[in-house]
C-alpha cells in the first residue's frame, strides 16, 4: 500500500530510539519495555521531523491498562501538533507520517493508529498509504522475553461474537439494574457505565472533542482505573471482571480491546430511546463491524486498512531484555505483568 520510499536506515534509527527510551522507562519503574514516537518524513528534501516526544509505556505510572507507548505518543497535544505541522506544509505530496513502536501494537493501539490515520485522511492532510507504522519485537518476542502475551487478545477478536472472551448481551433499559438505567435516563449526553464487582458505578462521557480516542466506553474504563488508583489499588488497571453498559450495539475494536486490557468481561448494549443517537462510531468513514474486522485481521495491510505496517529486522530489543532482568529480581514479578482478561 505504501507509496513513499523511506530509507531503511532512517526507519531503523527511529525504531532504535524508541527502544533506548524504553530502557530508561523500565529502569525508572514507570512502565513496561515499550517505546513509541511520531515523525513526518518529507521525501522531497529527505528530512524527518519529530512531532511531540518519544513516549513509553506508562501503565505502572498511570494505572491504565492500555497506557501503552503508542497510546502515550498519540496524546491530544501531539495529535494537534501533527495536524498543525501538516497544515503548514505547502504540500504533503511525498510526505509520510511515521509511527515507530518498539513492540508490535496490540489491537487497542492499532485501533488508535487507524483512527488517527482516517481522521487525517478525512481532513485532507494525508492520503491512504501515507501513514506508516514500524515495529521491532513481535507478539512472540514479547511473550518469550518480557512475559506479556498480547497474541490471545488479537486471536480472540477473530472469533465469532458468541465465542469471544467478552460476553456481549443486548438488553432493554427496563432489564438492566435500576441504578444503571437511572444514569442513562438522566444523562443529557452519550454515556457509558462501568459496573464494578462491588456494585460501584462509574460513568464516562464522549470526550472526543478533546481526545479523539476518548469514546464513552474508553472514558468509563479510564475513570474506573483512576478511581482504583486513587484508592491505592495495587493493580488499578484490573477492573475485576466488570460489566460495561453502553448505547453502542456493535462494539468497535477500540472499545472491545480496551475492555480486554481492563478485565471487563461483559459488554451490555442497552436499548433506549436515544440509543441510536448515542451509539459510538469509532472511526471516520467506516462502521464498527467493518472496522473491527480490519483490526482483527490476521495480517496487516489488507483491504480496508489505511495504515501500512512494517516489521523491521534485525532488532536488538534491549528494553525487553532489561525488563526480563527486572522481573528476575522482583519478589512478586506477577504484579508487574499486567495482561488483562485471563485467557488461559
């Protein structure tokens, strides 16, 4: 798909920078062994411009199960800076947005990359194929060395709805707990609700005017993790097999994958008089079911994708080996391995 000829040496240099930054993250105890960055490459002059900062996994720092390096790099300020830079060019012909990630992106991060790419295309800032994602460590590398295992979550999304690890139910507003129904009935905007095992209800609204990834479903999950972190939970990203109530009848890959990372095991689509108006469409120009299939696909760069994804080899993978040594020195290494839903 990609039509931009980017020098391999440049791509490797950018990738190695993310790995070096991730080593620092591990040694400082901020998160796992992953780094990511965003650049714009201009083929006409052979120059690359960094947008924002190199970012790293911040799960331990933030308490968010999906605060991966790519998620941190795709923060609202950097996205605004990227758009401003592209708008300031005389032409984006021959330019390419390059996202480097030391590890293969999980479905949640892959969804966020696609959401941004489609938004840039919608605004006329790039064309399809002008957003390239490179990575070094595969799912298998990460599982074997660092102990994280993203592959089952990707495989799960390829299954039929009935066979997936997250139970999806359709219920009328009269059939859900009254306290949850009251939230939907009293709200004046799209809302999603996380029902925790202890009965606590945590709301999330549609905050995409500020952060294009902050759908009601994502916002509710983030709010629940923040509350757990503020209450001193050792693993605030683990919502303990919580239930998500939402107006969205067809889950998109972002909301679904965020549930995987947060250990939300039930998705309830609530039918009410504003459900159609409040349902989340995650990405521009594509319905959730089709978008889900794009992200769940076994191989990248197939029909429907707007990104061009490329693995770079060889890759030294220093951060993951640093992380492995860290785990070996920990009294309770399992406390640092924050995979979401138990997929064993």
